[in-house]
């Protein structure tokens, strides 16, 4: 960045190695780094979180609800359900609480008023216990199950194939059934 008017910037580096490369040439250290972040990729992101903290770079999470929206039926479902029951919360609220417990800023998107309300209510929930956080991390380290990956593949592969064939996916809506 050559402009002297830049006082802060954002990045989207998915690994500490990528962030190191950026910092070698950047004139301004990014204020925020946005990453794909959920229980199934926490182990891969742990070093990036630590590295970002050393440079006071805020980590921002997107697609944190992947375990319940794209690959449900995996190992994290049980600890999420247990915590949801204890907190009288939804699974989405538990995952977002887990993200907060890692010191990561939550980025969500929805056009549904009830979902936005659900997401905002996370701030009012009691924190997860250390055991709940550990259980979610332990089960997340196992990765999604073959069945949940099969569901993801059935959703992503057809869209990828259509994109490769030159069809504009943003105008195409396919029913997603198992």
C-alpha cells in the first residue's frame, strides 16, 4: 500500500504463513484478518490466532455455523446439543458462544429477522463452561463425519460443475435434498 492516507486495513489470510508474507511487504499492519472459523478447523487456525494476537490483529470469523448448516451430523453435534440444553439456547447460539470464547469476532449474515435476533441474543447468554469449550474442540478436531461430508458434496459439487460449464450460479436455485 503506497498511499500515506491508509491508517488501517483488513486482510483475508487463511494461515500464519500467508500473514507473515503479507507483513513482510505491508506498510500498514492489518487491523483485522477475516478467516473461515468453526470447530472443525480450529486446530488448523490455532497458530494463526496466536500469531495474529502477537501483532494485535483482530481475527474475524466467517462461516462459523458450518457444523450445523453445511456438515450437520458430525461429532460436534453432541457437545453443542448438551450446551444448548444447559443454556436453553439454540445450536447456532452455542457455536457463536464458542467463537466468542476464542476471542474471535463473529461475522454472520442473514435476511431473516428471527435469525438476526437469535444471533444478537448470544451476547446475553452465560459463557460456555471450560468443559463445554474443550468438548467442542475435541470433537471438532475429529472433523466432520463421512455422512456430513457427503451432504456437503451433494450441495457443492453440482454448483461447482455448473460454474465450470459457464452457468451463472447466482441466478440458479437448486433444491437441496438428501
